[in-house]
C-alpha cells in the first residue's frame, strides 16, 4: 500500500552529506547512497527519534547515485519510506515523491505509526522546501588528453607533442539534473565514441547523457575517437589504424574521475557575465564564388596563393563571445566561443592545441580562471586570408584571438542568476543521409585489403553513419539557458550561417554557438551550398543530404524559444 504525500523539485546534488539508506526488511531490495543537504539530514534525524527509530540513517563519506534513481529509507518492522525520483519529460524534470509503504503483515498499530510518520514527513517536506533549491552551482574539471607517441593522429602517427592536449569542462547544478559542457583538443568524437564520452561524464556528474554536451576544437594534429568505426576496421584487419582506442577509453575515464572530484567542490553562482569583441585578421570564408555562383576557389586554412588570400573576407562571424560565471569572491569559470577551423599548419605528426588552444591558455594564465574554449559553427571558416602556412603565423593568430578574448573580458557585463534562471532543451533530429552513400560499395572498399588504408578508414566511418540513418537514429541538438544567455550545441561541422541564424532568431538574447559535438555527419551545409561544387558540400566531406537545412534550422529556432 502506498500513500503519496506530494512532490518537490530538488537539485540532483547538494551538500556533501550523503546518506546510506539501506533496505532492511522490505520487498524492495535497493541500497543506495545519495547526497542530501544538512537541512534534510536534520529533518530525517528528527524522524528517526520521533517515529520509534523507524528511519535508518548511516552517514557515509562517499557519494554514489543509484542507477535506478530510487532511494529507500527503511525502518524496523518493515515500514519503508521510499523517495522515488522520476523523469517524466524529455527535459528530465526531476521530482522527489515522498512515499510511505508498509509490508503485508502490518498491524493497526503500525498503521497508526504510519500516519504519524506521514505527518512528520509532510512537515519535513515543507521545511526542506523553504529557502532551498535557489542556488545555481558550478565546478570546473580538466584532464590531459595527449595521446602516446606512435599512436595515430588524424593524418599521421604521432612523433611528439609540442604542447599538451586537454579535456576541459564545467558542470552546472540547479533545480534539475546537472548539465555538463566539455571541450576536447581532438579533431572529432563520433558515433559510439561520442556516446561513450557522454555516458562516462553523465555517470560521474549524476545526470543523464542527454544533459551532457561534448565538443572538440577540431585541431588537425590531434586524434579522432570513433569506437563504431574502429569496430568495423577491427573486423577487417585494421584495428587501431584509426586511433588508439585504449588511450581514448583511458581519457574518458580520467575526465570522468576529474569531473567526479570536482563535484565535491561546487561553488555558488551569483551572476553570469557576457562579453564579446571583434577578432581582427583571423577568420575568413573558405568558399570563394565565381561569376557563375559556383565555388571558384577553396581558401584553405593555410593558403599560399596570394591572389586567393586577397579575395574578400566573405561571410564570417567576426566576434569572440565570452560567458563567465561569478560568485561572491569573483569569477569561477569562463566559456569562450569563436567560429573558425583551428589549424595554422598541420600534417606534422606533432600533437598540439594550435592557435585557439594557445589563445585559451594565454588568457587562462592571465586571468587565473579556468577557461574552456569551444569552436563555433566554423565548417566553412578558416584563417586562409591571413595565413600562408608559415609556422610563425601560429603564434600571430593565437595572439590576435587572445586579444579579442581580452577585450571581450574587459567588456563583460553581469546579471544576477539563480537556479530558476537555468534550463536545458533537447531536440532530437533524424538527419537525412547523403544519397551518394551506398552500403554495398562501402563494404567492398572496407573489406578490400588492397585498397589504400585512408580510403578504408573513411569507408568505415561512412558506413557507420549510413547504418545509423537507416535505423532512424537521431542526433541531439541542445541548448543551455542561463538568464538572458543561450548556448546552442550543434553536431557535425556546421557552416557559419547556422550560427548567424541562431543569433538572428533571438536578437534579444546573448546567443553563443558551439559546433563539433557528434562528429559523425561531417560538414553540415546550407541547401544552396550543395549545388555550388565546393569542398564542404562534396560527397566525401558531407554525409548528409541537402535537406538537412530543413531539419536543422527549425530545430535551432525551437530550442532557442523553448520554455524553461
């Protein structure tokens, strides 16, 4: 028999006072530990003394979130106080339901005690609700993501590292399940690789994968991660040719452990800051159109031809955007967003974070505040107008981007925020596969041991994506809302027009866009691009059909307009 007293919205994680609530005599067999704030601990201790020791509580030093999201407090005689945490909506609104259950052999006396316990729990329910759940809290985490010497980078074996590659992120805890944003200095994380990252970080944060967004900065002298493609390659004698899967899983584990530890040091956010500034002589559009409306030249990130470099800058987003989190004693973390391909030069076998990572590191050293940088919708953007590939240009580009970040930081304005101003939206999109993808041909290339290894690796990645599309699998487009700030997280390599559209959709808000979540679909272009014969829209680069714009644009608008 169950009596529901009511529901209450509570944060996923609170103060570090976990309770081991152990089932002793009940049909339910669940043992979990869960962190409760001191106020709830105090109320439960009152119940323990008032209801004949009917609530068994044992404080532990470690914190574990139960997989089935069920918490049971069980007293002597089999009376059970169960706290059920349900997730009834797509946005994982959690509520705590206080429930009392008695076993099949309960007596009238037990029923009387049951009623008294109900009253006391109702009082505890009201007390814990007062003044609780108003704070938004944050923690930052970081771990090394540098692969071992000899392992595959995106295009060559690694010979050494010029500077460490890192994985950095934040976790935000409000009145709902935690949200994790993470950026890794790799070229891309795709398919099962992406899901493994999300699962690992979600478990560490006590949340669900749908509330985790993992991005890469897309550096080219850096590794890829795609366990699905690696499985196909292993079946065809090329295991480990794409990337070092053992190293990748170790990195996920290290990132999760770093996140788990950071959850012990959550700090209250009182304000969110925003600032933006123009970055000079870094970004330029790669698609240079001729008189016929077709792409006449591709201005690669490193362009040696001075005539092509001299072409107009083209459509870009020239602004770097900074979003910062502030507590009573100053800044707690900084997110930066800028849309461009990150490589100044590559194909060296020397792992490095390239100029965006260098700019990030410069600013973090200067401010002494953890900074996590995200590549925006930079699919058709590079530094080619300003870069001929000379090694010295890497430092020059890093300095220019860092100067833009410095100006944006100086221009930061703050607004007060609480957990009530914090939300997360998800749109699941079934991307249309490119009609040039043919499973039989891809399988033939993959299994042909005489074919060039790079072609077989690309065949494996394309085949994984095609099969996902044929199964009707979706990709998540997510949006973080904090006050007047929106952060849109896009999969693949989206062109900058999607970023500019997001900003137009909500001119009343501060909108930042991070690209390169699930790397699987490759370039995501506008419909008109697919008739222009450029690189980004080519069959090897973009694995989605031109109709992708019809799915993605409305989804961006929807998450930006979602009710919180």
